[in-house]
């Protein structure tokens, strides 16, 4: 298994309140990329929200392959958004992409 840092972009269609943002950050904590060498070195936050309500979720995911990592990250991001009280119409996600591989190679 390899640890991948996956980035999942999205947009809050109606903005995001402080309570929702706190719940979302809490739900993302288990996959915080700070737990990887890259995340620690590059100070990768799990959630970045821009002024135009677009956002980026960065997750550390253990998987056997890139497609598996991207799929797992997408599921985790969907689950975290639901835990924050948001659904796919409130926060549609873009494609998940690998932005780093944390490996001993």
C-alpha cells in the first residue's frame, strides 16, 4: 500500500457557514495530509475555501493504486460533506486527482 495525497475540488453553491465549516473540518481530520511527509513539509491543510466559495479538500489515502486512491478520496470527501450537513447539490465535487505520493522510494 502507498499513501497518496489526493486533491478534490468543489464549490459551495450557497456558501458555507461557520458551523458547517467546523463540522467539515472535523470530519476531514482522520485523512489530514499533515500526517504525511509532504503535508508536514508543505503545510497542506485538509480544507481550503476561497472567496468565491470554491474549495479544495486534500486527503491522505492509503491504496494499492492511483484509481483506488482517487475513488477512496472521493468517497471520503462525500462522506465528510454529508457529516457537515451538505449534499451533492450544496457542494458538488470535481474530479479527484493525485497531487503527491508519500513513499520510501
